[in-house]
C-alpha cells in the first residue's frame, strides 16, 4: 500500500511537471502568436498611414460633370436660337447633345485649381479655368483669376445643370452671351460666425469684356481674349435671409455691369426719336476704334418655402424673378456685339425680366412655370418697326415674351428627365414691313418642345 | 373568370406595396444607438412600419438627404448654410429641423489621469496644438495624446466650430471612426484625451469643464445640461427634406413624446424639455 501511494505520488509529480511544461509551452506559443499579431497590426497601421496620405491627397481632387441629351420639336424649320441654338432651315426637329461637360477641382483649402471642358461632336472648348486664392484668416474673402462666370444676377452663376428650364432666359442669352468672361474677381462670403455680415455677400471684378467677339481682331469668338485697353466692371451685392423656423428663405441682390465696346466700323447707329439712324452721316464722324458704353443694372429675388400641412407630397416651392435694364451696344441685327464681321455698332436701351415658379412634388417630381420678357429696344413699339422712315429698325428691335411649362422627373440621384414647352410670342411689326421683317407681321411659328435627359455626377 | 382570378392575384400581390411603410434614417454616429432604440421601440408597437437605421456621420447623412437617399437625417450639429443651399437647389426647401435631444458634448479622460477639470480655453489649446503636455494644465509631465473624430462627423464639426472657434485641429490628432473608438482609445491611454457624446461613458471619466478660469466646473449630466450650465451643451437634430406627413410624421411626433424622450434618457442623452 505504501509502495502504491509512493507510486501515485511520483506519478502525480510527473504529471504536474508535464502539465507545467505543457502550460509554459502554450504560454510561449500564445506570446509568440501575440508578438506576430502585434507585428501584423503595426504593419497594417503603417500601411494604413501610407494609404491615408495618398487618399488624403486624392480627396483634394473633385471631378464632376454632366451630359444633356435632348430631342426637340419646333413649330417650323429654322426657328431662332434661344432654346438651344437655331434649328436648321430644313428641319423642325432634332436630336442634340446640348451640353457635355467635365469639371476638375483641386482643392488645397487656401487655393484651388478649377478647369471645366465642354466636349461636343463639333469640338472641345474651355468653359472654366480659374486660379482661386482663399484667405485663411477670416475665411471670408477669395480672389479668382481666369475664365469664369460673370458675377451678375442669379441666372448666370446658377449652373446649367441645375436650371429647371432647359435654357436661360432670352435677355441673359442676349446681353450676357455664354455667361463667361476672362477676368479677376474678388468674392466675400462671410461665415456663420460673422454676425449680421453672414447674411450678405459680394462678388465683383474686372473683365476683358465682350470686345473679343466683335470681329475687330483675329481673336476667336468665345475665348474672351482682350482686344482693347478697357476692362468691364461687373459686380453683385447680395443677401441670403434664412428663416429656418418658418422654413422660408429669401435671397436676392443688386448687380451692375459697366463695360465698353470697341467700334470696328466708322458707322454708329443710334436712336433719334423712334428712328434708328447712322449718326455718322450728319455731322460726319468716324467711330472706328472708339469705345462706347454698355451698362446694365439688375435686381434679383428668390424665395424658397415649404407649404405647411400639405407636406411631403407637395414639397418646396420657389419663386424667382429678375429685372434687367440698361443700354447695349450691339449690331443692327441684334443687341449682341458678337458678329464675325466688322459690323457697325448700334446703340439701344433695353429691358428684360422673368418670373418663374418651381414646385416640388415629393422627392421625384418638379413642375416649372416660367414667363420672360425681353424688349431689346424700349424706345420703339412694333408698329414703328418695318417703316422705311424709321431707319434701320429691324428684327433686332422686336420684343419677345416666352411662357415655358415643364415637368421634371428625378430618375435617381444622378439622372433627371425634363419635358418642357416654350410658347414664344413676338411683338408684331408694322404691316408695311417687307423682306426679312415680313414674317414678323404675324406671330412666328417658333414654339419649341424639348425632351431632355441629363446625367450628372 | 380566369381574368378575375389574375386581377385578384395581382391586387393581393400589390397590397404589401401600399400597406407597409419603410422609413430610412441615416447620419450621426453619435445618435445611431439612440436611433436604433427608437426604431426598435416604435416598430414593436407599429408592426406595419419598418425603420432602417444606419450611421456614417452627420455629413454623410446630410449628403444622403440632399441626394434624396434618406427620409430622416440624424445630425449632431446644425446644418450649415452651404448644405442648406444644396437642399434649396434640389428641393426648393431649407429642410425641416427637429431638435430631438440634448447632449453634453463631453471631454473624455482616462480614469487614472489626475487632471479632472479643464477650461474651454485649455481644451481649445490642447486640440489646436498650443498645449502639448499635461503639466501645462496641472497634470503629470507627459505628452498629451489627442484623439478625435473624422471630418464627416458632426461631433468633429461642432467641436471645431464651437470649442475651437473655427480653428483647425492639431495635425497630431488621431482621427478615429466613431465615438466608441475614441472612448476605447482614451480608456487604454492614461495620457489620452477625447471628445464625444455623453452616452458613451465606459472606462473613462468626464472632464469637468469650466467656461473660464474663474467659473465653476461642471460635469455633463441631466441637471447641468438642462440648466445650460455645462458649457458644451448641444442639440441632436433630425432633418427632413420637407414637412413630414403620414407615418413619417407619426414617427417624428412619437420620438418627441414622453415615450420617445424616455429612451433618450435611457441611452444617456437628455430630453429636450
């Protein structure tokens, strides 16, 4: 028995030693595994930090773009060019790639690089190229240089991809053709910590002006190249009043454009009563290479409101309006000094305005009603146009109104479909009119229906 | 007869489309537990309603609201003017803001850290990198390890705007994904400091915060947050594209009711009233 107990005791010691050895070995293995895992975690951390550095740099690059494809039907062939360019004289319907744009921004916080291209089947053009400096102290002011939107009104800076109607109003397409110009701009957008100043904003600058388009140089129309020694002054003082508790916002501003146009021709047509006559003839004056003033004043107002009670089904409502008036220097054919030949300049007082109502229905649908008026020559009425006694009054002096009705459907967060109908009415000219003015003795058949698909990212 | 059967089958098949309501909620990580608790409680008494809750950060939630990808955006900071501009462009609305709870935005310290009080200026200086050593605020001679959130977080933005007065965070701050990760890091780091919602208080202590050097120090709790004496008190928000109707309105109303606000307290935040 004693022998037996000794044997059990010895065996117990042996097992204990074995168990202890096994336990040490397991601990060692666990420690090794832990060390290995720590190494792997450290490796992953290093790899993450390296990747993060690269990702942080890449995050500064922002790429966006959109494509607008559309089908349009006009009342007749060859109608005018305010619903996406003129129709060919042989067709009243067309498939069109209206805009194809790609924008790249490199945002380095205190500075930005901006470049936007327009690619069309006919070629590639530059739409935007800016160097922007943001001051780091108040985080309020920025200075931009390059090709950019003219800082005037609401419609110009409101992106073509955001516009609910397919095109900007006729007055903007005429007076501020292509929206862009080459210049230097100062902008102030006070932050939310700036007290009352946060509700106001300013942007304004100096621009090469429209002179680059007037055929006085070999500069390519649309590049905004400088051809004279004068600069345009353009600016807007705006406000944004959010009444969050009422879910109402009221925004607006006052804008000014003061520019000059270089004459490429000795003749200058000016209004004399209800006549548009060449002021060169009596007394004889040569106007070539002189500059003439082109001034525009504008006021704009936008309201945003969600109707109470009706709620999510109806959604937000926006009413927007603008009024522009001033003096344009154009050519006889219109108020745009953008002819390709060395056309004579013509001076006119003009007026234009629009009112639009945009209504959301749930998250998918929007409706838009837009009414705009453009009177390129406020000194005359339709009855004055077409009479030989009234000099060179022509199609460029005819007033137009447009009522647009549209429905928009948001297919998903990048695709928007638009059905829009422009009902265009022109002022009728004197029944004695002949030649190219003859069609204007009646309302032109120039209504346009547009079906557009837009993809934007 | 056959046509009638097919029509009946189609009608029955289509019924669920009209009878079930799904509400999507996206945004603040600070609010994700609160939103989940609300959703669970509401769905238990409204079996015909499904509420899907995801986090991602206030910035992510606001982007989703602007893109129309969520019904409700949770945000631990007020929506910025630039974000409202985007809502205006897409929905012609400033968005509807619902204050759904209060939070004492808390400064976390390790339980073993001898420092227990900080002024707002000291917190600002620590997070902007002007104060780098605990000794400068009455603690041990050790480097301060600064933990914070990623820039998609509403807490990150709120803290920067209201505590740092718009200044940038120190480049040495370690950005972590979620308040829980910040709490976890501080709980394992004696010399760490972090910030986040008051509902995440496991294994750390709250720093008592003083408005300035001569003011009393307050810890975030129901009393100090309600009275507004805790200096970093904020609202937690729900944002909607436009005024809610139907089941969405019922749900929002319920979160603001005594039953919904009781869950706010249980989760660790503070009722709005």
